[in-house]
């Protein structure tokens, strides 16, 4: 096992399954920044809305050949000639979901849950660039069931252990820490940062659709996809220190060797609107 550390300023996730229990909604809808920007766009009449309190995204490089091997059937890496490709690990603290109109799911609010996503850009068999969710870990079985009901079997799974913490240090800096064990997958990440100078990004449709996959099969098979738009109240490119621990990202359907860290980013109060494709 290798410990990778950097200190720098950097620029910087099918048919619903019958018989899966999607839990009963409870609680008030999550906050919103307003979603008028969806009118006249592919996000108009969106079906879901998600709100995340905090998210640390660590982008790493992996061998291109290994990334190609874990993509769904028919998908291709963006640059096959490159020796390495980027993969993002999103560590989410406290996500709440509001389901508005999805077949087989009761409308209402769900969560909160913690979450880990492993995401890579790839080209579909139709030539469309998509953000492919190679793995999605959710901290409760209800949240796993909900995700698999909406997007298809194997879209999400329950980790053996997922612990995400937000703390304030004695020097006033904030610390985001995450540890996850899920079968062969073991990841630790830690970021120290200041909330001073965080910037906003509002009403921004995502350029590429997000594609869920069934990661329980080898090779992975395609599940449903969605369009998303985001509003984020505060963003910072981690200016102090980030630690990402593990030489490998061990997915259920393959392994990615971590060659190095590209960037780290913190998002606070992040809202997604989502529409199934």
C-alpha cells in the first residue's frame, strides 16, 4: 500500500427491478436554489432532485487499458492512445433525495445517506460522451434498493463500512475525512481546507449524461442514464492538503491501479436536478 499526498492549488454518479423494496419517503423536501433554468432545456419536467451537504471529489489517473477493461460492453475510453486516463472518486456527506415522478417509486423525500461514486468519462456505442458510474456505494440498504429500483440491478451496493466525517480543527480549518470498505474496495481520503473564499456556481446543466451500470457482472452491463443540472453554493479547490490512500481501486468487476492524483475539490450545499433518459 502506498500513501499519496499532495499540497498544492489545483484546478479542478434498463427497466426498474420488480420486487425490490424502495422505502417509504419521510421528512421535508431538501433545500433548493431554484430551478427555473430547466425551462426549455432537456431538464424541463425533471423527475428527481438531490441535495448534498458536502462532497470531496478526488481525481486520479489510472492506466487506460485498465479503465477500458471495466467499462460496460461497447463503451470506449476517450483517448485509447493515451497511457493514462482520469477517474473521479466522489465522497458524499449527507445526500437527501426528492422523488417527483419515477415509475415504481413513491413520490417524496428520502435520506439522508452518505455515498461514494467512482466515475469516468467514456464514449457510448452511439458516439455520445457519458459520465459512467463504475461503482456506487450507499450507506443504507434502503438507499441501495431505491437506486437499483430507479436505475437497474447492480447500480448501487451496500459497503461493509462507510464513515465520512466533517470536523473543525483548532486552527479553524475544516477537515473532511472518509473511509470505505466494500469487499475488495478499500479507500481512505482526507482533506484540510478553509471555507474562506469559496465560490458559487449556479444553474449549470451538466454537459454529458450520467450512465449507471450493473457492476455486479463481468463485464459490466449498461443500466439507465440521466441528465443532470447543478447548483453549488460554495466550491473550493483544496488549497491546503489532501491525502488519498490506496494503490488500487478494486471494483466488483475489475481493478484500477492509481498512478497519481490530478486534483481535489470540495463542494458545499450542492443541488442536482435529474431527468431519466
